[in-house]
């Protein structure tokens, strides 16, 4: 009996001394929500992945590290979901992390990319990756997660939009062109002259391509919003911002492709049929806030805005209704940036 | 910060038999600036420095002081942090003239060869104001000075070590009691291709080899000294260059092919005249600094050239029996040519400093007032007051206290870099206070004890930080305040008996440097420890010598350092051990010295800056030959 008591006491001590692993961050819903990339500081290596869950209305931070036991990398810039996988482009680490979109477990890492920025999925087997520094777009083989080739654009690249058999790639840093590539033979087939530094692009419900040109980093030119007809590669509409001080970025569109959104000292919205740029903000940026990226819920058009604060401490994710009414605000990682909406279906 | 000073190390222990075999000469100088009472100042003497003649200043400070060195690794940039302040708050002076880059406002200690320096004085906090303005954290003054004798001395020092490291150093000294010439030259190349464990690249840690990490440095210094009576005239010329590849972080791939070329040419003319207890000094220094940075991948070709002319004159004169008045006028003119500014920029700063030092019986007092004229605008005057009390008469037991207001004008990059430079920046300034106790006691013929303890507090206002501006690019602004408080202490025991010598030293510092006063609502960094400032630092060393043999052991502990402003992530602390052993063989009046050392004895995997690995265990062999005639 004495021994039994001793063993029981010993077991209690052992059990009480055993640190329970903290899985609190892993208890996120596997349902619908938003994957948010936190860029972290350049060369700080503190980029991370967050998930906002529709089910719990909570945000879960640092998930890539918690799931995979290592850092996501230096400046994760963009994320795209295709099938059961999500592709995270990690700019200054020169890689793409391929993760399971539900469990977030790493499936593959594609290395050897030069300053990759965005990924455009062509089909189940092929994707293009733009580059801030290289003159070529990398072609990825999504079957074995390798780089299968390059397309020489003779200029750097940024946003990628796939329209049928064509791929439109913007030449952002110091550029003023949209390169048109045939997705069938991976050749440059045309280029379209636009405004200075085409930064972001979206496709509307009529298949028209909208391009936001920010006018240059020092605002030496007027920013422009341009509508392009993809079948003819021709410009159909050009809206010039009224002052050089305008600094629009991050062009987005709602789920039905009817309303455009972009950042310009706050969030502005514009119907695709409008002939003028919006004069007022849908959502005002308050003092102390620094709106960095936006994302539009494709189902209900809720507006998700990231706030980078001072680009050093953890930023915030704020959610607004389509009318711009504040819903909630929660802390994300350092410099929360690109978002990708994970629909409940198949999630 | 705790500094171990004046104590020989690593086999260069000053013993009776050494003195016989190698005629060591006491180096003395008639300095115009006597030490102000009430301030903490430490000295690293020439015997310690001679052990590091093939090393750079960051390596020497790291192992011999508690000044925190933030290093990108072998060959990479290394900057100092005094008492929780930043690199730009530390001045590096060369014979009292600031050599920090006017563009960056800081010095890269990895580019300064210790072999070029004869003496190092470390001025903590307010003590730095006796030399220059802007050293909020402190000043490290590098001295080159003559030894007045008739000896001709040639020293050759060569080393070879792990990771493709080769170094050579030569010093030739000649002259007599009126003229001295000293020439020093060095060359160093390091492949720095060490292996490290990368646990960030995949699910399992991977051993990798550091690439694009080569460093090639060379330089020389020529000194000429003329003495006539009590007056000394000197001319110095210091050239050096460093060509280095910059490795990527552990998270970055492929290597971006970054490269940096640093080149500097420093010239100095100095005249010191002494008459009784009075003295007059004049120094003129012209310096050129080139820093070119290339990034093949990002197509960056950054070319930066700065020229500065410093004219500094001062006199010191007794007022009555116990008081000295010192007046110093300092004019600095800077011209910057770079493709990162809109156009060539010039700046002129004039500083007038007046100080009174009174020492009577056991009490000492210093009062210092400074006025700065920067770009034709008078700034709010700085001041410092120090008090000193000798606890026991005729014994070296001191209580010291001081308070200071010290300003730092913005760097040229802060004001004129495109994009983001802000010409309207205000000065940073600090209000600092310090209380310290120092004792230096010879216990017996063979035992010597030194001890010091300091408590300090800094409050830094209008700190300049870069943050995102209106058009998405970063801009400099006086955004916040910060404070730093701490305790530092050091002790050393010297034991000498017959042919045996030993020295045990230990130092500890606790620094709480926190961010405050932010313009951001709910700023989570307020009240948190500043990034990359360790709260705890500890170092210790034991040196022993017996006849011709010597050996030493050093251990350096750096506590955890936060790498996010909210203190949510940090780099773990580390303890690095090194050992060294050698033999010094006398050859008439000359000598030959062989030594072997192992750094990072226990092969610790560690980082000073996140994701920039530092080398594991490494080996070095050095041979020092000294001819004396």
C-alpha cells in the first residue's frame, strides 16, 4: 500500500511537472475564412500567416510556424488558393511555400526564384510567377512543384491576371506596360502601354481588365485607372486622378465583379460603369492608422482592411460592411498584407 | 557597461622577467585634456591591444568590455551599443576627432584594425562631452601616440585561421627623443565560408555553408611626431579599404550578390604646446569616406562619398590653485556627394565648449557648458555637472555622480536621403544621470584589486526613427522618446609572484531600455525593451602566465534580445567560451611569440542578428616577431 501511495504521488508529480503543449493557436476553424499574410520586416524574417475564421469571428496568428515548426520566411507577399492547396509567394526568401489549405501543413517548397511577387495559376499543372528584380517570369510545374522554364519579358513584373488563354502581367517598378502572354506557348504576344507603374489589376463581370497605375513611387505622374478589353488588348477607358498627391493602390473587386475598391488614404469604391473616380471615401483612414491592403469578401462584399500601424509592431485586420460600417478589429501579425478568401465549400 | 581596463591579458602580462627580456617603455603623452572629475572613463591599454593587433575593434571590445556589439557576423558590419542606446549614439573618435560617417552617423567597428591603435579610452555617457558632442551613449576614443626613445622597432604579426582567414600586420617604429616615425600596415583576407545549422529552411535542420561572405581589407597608417621642449607637433595619415561580399540571411535565397566597398583616407595635423600648468592645442583633420553598395539582383548601385574638415582648438589654464578652465572651439564642415541625395549637400557645425574642473582635497567638481551653431542656428545649450568624492584620503576609492544634457544633431542621411530624408528634423537629446563607485587597491605586493559599480539612467527625447510616410516610402521623423536604466559592475584581481602571474576578471551589466512617448494610439511598443538590447550581459576571463608560457580563458554571455517591438519574439542568449595559449621566446632584445586560440570552444550555434548565423568553433595560429635595436 505504501508503495502504491509513493507511485501515485510520483505520478502526480510527473504529470504536474509535464508542460502541456499550447495548442490554443491551432484550434482554429477549418471552415471558411480569410488567410492573411503578414509581411514582417524586410530581412527581419518575421513574416507569418494568420487566419480569420468566419465561424468563430476570431483571428489566429502565426499559424505557419505553429503547424510546421519553422518560420514562413522573409516578406511573404501574396497568396493564392488552387484546389486543396494554397501557394504563398515569399518575396525575399525567393520561394513559394505550398501548403494544404485546410491543415496548413507544408506540402512543398519551390526555391530558386528571384524576388518573386505574385503567382498566376494557369491550369492544374502550370503557373506563372512575377519578379521584382528579374526580367523573366518563372513558369512553375504544379505537378512536381518545380521551375519548368522562364519567359523573358525584358522587364520586371508584378500583377498577373489570367483571362482565358492570355495572361496579362504588369510591369510595375518604374514601368508603364502590360505584357500579354500566350498561356499556350508561353510567348509574349503583345504589350499595352498604360500609365506609370501599373500596380494591381482585376477582372470585372464583363471580362474587362482594370489596371491601377499609381503614378510612380515619388508621385512624379498622375495616377490612372484604366479599363482594357482583353480580346483586343485595347484601352477602353482612362480615368486620371485629379492630383499627383493621390497614391492609390491595391485595386480589388467584389465577388460579382461589379464594384471596384482601392486604397487612397482610406478605402474608395467605384462602380465599373462610373465614368468618374470617387471623390469620397467609403472608409476613412483615421490618424494613427496606415491602411495597407484590402480584400473583398466574394460572397457578401464585406471589406477587409489591414492596418500596418508603424510597420514595426503587430498590425490589425479590420472588417467593414459593404456600406463601410465598422464590424470588428483584431490584431494580426507584423505588416498584415495580402489576403485570400477561403470559401466554406470544400474547406 | 562594464569595461575591464589597464590589465594585461593573455600572456602579455607585465611581469618582472618580461621587463628584463623585452625592454618595455612606458608610453606617456602630454594631453591637453585632463580627465574631468565625476565621470566614468575606462582605458584599454597597449598591452591588451597588442594581443588583438590582427583583429578588428569589434572583436576586441566584445571580449574585453560589456559594450554590446551588434554584428552581422565575420566580416559583416558591427556596430556598438552603449547602455541601451543606439549605434548612432556612440562616437568613435581618433585622437579626439570624430570619425563616424557623417552620412550614417555611426562607425563600422569591423573596419577598424586594433593594430593601428595604441590606446583606447572609453567615455561613458556624460563623460563623452569632454571630447565631442553627440555621444549620448558614450565615446570610444582611439589614440595613436609616440614612444619617445631611441629604439628602432619592427613588429611582424601574421596569422592563419579557420574559414580561410589570413592576416598580416607590420609595424615599424624609429626615431629619437625629438623625432619619431611610426608606420603600420595590415592586410586581411577571409573566406568566411563556415558551416552552420539552418533550422529555418525546411522541416528538418540542414547544415549549410555560408557563401558570398568574403572580406578583403588592407590599409596603412603613417605617424610623424616632433618634440621641441614641451611642444609636440604631429602629422598622421590613415588609409584603408575593405571590399566585402555581403551574405544573405538564412531565409533568403538565392544570394542576391550584395557587395560593399568601403574606403577611407584620414589626415590629421596636431600641435600641442605646454607651459607650466597651461596648454594650448590645435588639430586640423581632413577625412574622406567612400561607401559604395551594389546589389546585382535589385540593380542597386549606391555610391556615397563624404568629405569632412575639422578644425579644433583649445586651451586649458589654471584659475587659482585648484581650478582649471578649459575652452574648446570646434568647427566641422561636411560635404556629401551621393546618388542618393538630390544634389551635393554641405553642412557646417560650430561647437564652443567651456568647462571648469575643480579638485581640492577629497572633492572634485566639473561644470561643462556647450553651445552648438548648426547650419547658422544656435541650438539649446548642453551642459554637464559632475561631482567626485575621494572616500579615503590618498586612496583610490571614489564616489562619482553626474548629470548631463547632451544633443545629437541628425545625420545627413536622416535629413537628405531620397526618398524620405527630412531636413526639418529636430535634434535628439538626452538627459542622463549616473552614480558610480570605483576602487583601485593594491592589497599586497603580489595582489591588486579593482572594482567598480555604476547606476545610470538616460532619457532620450525626440528620437529619430524612420517610418512609412505619406506616399508609402519611409521617412525620418522625431517620433518618440526612450529611456534606459541599468547597473554595471566589474571586478578584477591581479596576482603576481615570482615567475607566475594571473588575472581574474568579471563584469556584469543589466540594462533596461524601453520605448516610451509614442504618437501612435495604443502603441504596444511603449514600455517594452528596445529591440536588440540585451538586458543581461556577463563576461569573465582568467589569464595565467608562467615564465615564457601563457594561456587564457574568456567567457562571454549575452542575454536574450527581443527582435520584435512588442517583445513577442526574441533571440536566445548565448555563452561563448574561448581559450588561448602561447609561448613567448626572447631573442636578446627581440622576441618571437607563437600562440594558438580556439574561439567558440563548445561550438555554440548562435546569432547576434536574427537569421545571420555566426561561426562555430574556429582555430587561429599567430606568430609575432619583434625586433628591437
